[in-house]
C-alpha cells in the first residue's frame, strides 16, 4: 500500500511537465517586445518618417490593435502587471524597483503555462518588481534561452525582448559618432514638445533606434519560419510602454501609455481570433488583459487571481459597454508622486494625488538625454510657450480631462469646460470606483507597507481593518483643493488610523495657507511614529509658510531615517531646496548613504542643476 502511494505521488509530481494527449492541438506563442517606444513610432501606426519594414509586414498579416495600452508607463511596474494578469496597484508592485512580498495565491501566467505542459523561455528581461527569483519562474531565462531547447512536440511559449529602443539609447555616449537617417531640421515634432535643436536631434536618432529594433524582429520571425513552426505559432509584438523621448515614458499621456500591439495568427489558428487577420481593432485592451488572453489561446485555466479580460481565444469575454482602461503612476526611481487615470476610448480623465508637486521630472535618469536637458533649461530661462511650460510646474488643477478625438496630443485640459461638467463628474466617480474595486495599494504610502502588521500589503488591503471606500473618499477630498473639506481633514489627522492621518496631512499640503487652522495639529504629527505622516505634516507646515519648523524637522529626520523613509524626507528637501528655503551649507551636512541607489541619486542631484 505504501509503495502504491509513493508511486501515485511520483506520477502526480511529473504531471505538470508531461505532455497532454492533445498538445499537438494547442498553439505555440511568441511574444516579441521592445522597450520604450509608443505606437506612434511605427509605420503601421501612421508614422510617415518611420522605417519599420518587418513590423509593417507583420501588421499586414496580423490583427492591429489601435487602442492597446500599458497600465503603467514604466517598465518594472508594467511587467508585474503582465506577469500576473493583475494590476500592479492591487499587488503592491506599483513603485519602481520595489520588491514587496506577494501572497502565494497570486499565480503568474508562466506558472500556469508550465503546469499545463508548455516549455517557457525568456530571452531575457525580467524586472518583475517583487520579492523572489524572477528567472526561476521560467524553464530557461537567459541570453541563450530558446524554444528550440524544448522536448520533441512540446508546445512552447517564448519571450524575446529588445532594448535597442530603450531611453538610454539617446544618452550622449550612445549617440557619439552617429549620424541620423532623418534630417533633424526636417523632422516632424509632436505638438506637445517645444521646437529645440536638441529635441529634433533626439527624435531623429530615435527613428534609427526603432529601425534597429525592427531588424531584430525580422531575425526572430525568419528564425521561426526556418524552424518549421511558423504555422503552429501565434506571434504578438508590443512595446513595454510609451516612448523614450520627452513626455513619453513615466507620463500618463497617450505618448506614455499607448503601445503598439500586433497579433499574428497563422491560418491554422485564425479561428481563435474574433477579429479578421489583416484588419484593425478599436477595442480597448491593456496589459492586465495579456495573461488571461494568452491562457485563453493556450486553453489553460485562468487563475482566480487574474483581473484582466481575455480578448482572444476560446475564453474570450466581450468588452463591457462602459469599459475603461485604468492607469497608475507612483514613485518612479527616486521621485515621489501619485497619479491615476482612466480612458473610455474618447475621453481621458487624470487625477493628481500629489497636486502640489511639479509634473516633471519624475526621475533624474531622463536627464541623460540632451532633449530633456534643453527643455528644462528653456523653462528656467523662460523662453517657452505656455503649453510647453506646464510640464515643469505644479498643475493648476487636481484633475484633467482630455478629448482624444479632437485633441490627440492632450494639449487642452477640458476639466473647467461648463459643457463637460457632467462627464467630468462621471469619470471622477468612475476612477474612484475603479480604485476601490482594484484594492488600490497606492492609497497607503509606500513607507507604511511594512509597518501595518500584515504579511503583505495586498493582504492588508483585503483585510477587514482597511475601509477602502472611506480611505479613497478621504484621498479624493485631500486633493480637491476645497477649504470646505478642512474639518474632515482635521478629523482624519486625529484618527488612530495612520493612513487617515497621512491623507489628512496631505490635504493640508494641498490647501497650503488655507489650512492654517490645522497648524497646531500638524506640529503634533511631526512626532508621529509613521514617517509618511510626519514628513507630510512638515510639508504642510512649509506650504503654510513655516519653513523654519520644516527645516528643523528635516535636520533630524535626514539623520535618523533609512531607505524608503529617508527617500520620502529627501523629496521634501528637494522641493524646499528648489524654493530657496535650504542653503548650500545645509545640504552639504546631509548624511552620505550607500545602502540605496535612489537615495544616493537624489543626494547627488540636490547639488546639481535639476
């Protein structure tokens, strides 16, 4: 009997790697991904200056999605969304290069595929923004990983990721001794950037980056054809988020979140697409939908943790009539901030949850590009048109509304248009409901993630002690710029809940001198055991005009705080330094820290020009 049980256990252990009898009836799938290029850079998306023959040819025999989006405009956050078919804000993987622990109930698509007999390879980008060994998820994950290494007749899923279009390809060292194919003086610039020689040069060079990436795509497609598997393989091509050039990556404008998506079905598998091959689709799809769609195509059961909509395959779900795509942006590298947005196909609603912060920069890394540096210098020299100045300044409104049909470059904010107030209210309410439905962990400051007593931040938000409706309502009030909300903010600052205290203090940051009645309460919060609350209180006091108290707080905080807490304090130092409230001598006394890349970077930039 014992021997029989051992045999059964042994066989069950082998099952995930064994071939199913009907494996020959399941397609292979290849995902070809590129970095940092929005849809607007490709010929098949209407760019007349592009030279992308391989992708244009692929588009002609694919379904082309005209409204495909990343949910996050930065790589690690976007990849965490794709990997688990779950919004990064639900997981708690919303901050760039954070490594939060996730509950075991959240299942990556790779795990589901491998458990169903697929051979899964990744060549070779991971960056999944969570704790654990990213590469261990795959059968092979390195520069040599390839579907040819599978067992005979085993179905495969393979990712090929290309970095030729990454933003660093426009840094000074990368452009040395290169002459662009397109004449920079004749290039067509989008309306949302100023006409500066450095920007023209960057845009011209980036065309060449995209062309080099296109050649890499051709190699993968030719190799697939030569392998004899082309007729058995569905091919996706997409980019990981928006463009590497200015106001692209990290921004929730279309230039930062709209991505190319081509899905090629060979004749054998065209029945899995409800959309005719060789045509275009206007359906709203986003990265949270990719994993469920992949599993639908491969006839693999979708884990209960996945939130996305399968839009292809036998498991396809039709889009809802009121479907929207949900976007999020939080800490990018060393710079804090929180933004959320939704788009319904025509209108996009954006909300700043840190509305007093400048819109740019979201990372000092971008200043490796001459175009970013030139735009910033022109802003400092006051030589820009009004529409090009706004990127460097705190937004005048907490919320923005854009009509993408009539304003595709999102240059005209319609949030104050009397004719659109009903739509504005409806989209504001829809955003809040979306954040509630998705257990948005951005409602909790990052430095509190490990301070609230739960095993993971995901589990904390799903617990009974977190009232997500009340917290989201408070967060919306804290950013509404309405002095009538001050009594509610005062009540929140007196709460036993540190998250409510945080949003109460943040509301005073937003109101500035209109919140002077809260001054005594804010001073008490400087001793709060949660640094996010204390730093927010100091920020509010500075905004009220009490820079001396804020300086005194920061002098002590920057000596004692560590890692995420210190980064939060240094963000306030950066703002006060920019406002002339902190001297060179004060900044030189800041402690030198070597245990966090982003802390080191912001300490360095405090002495620089940005």
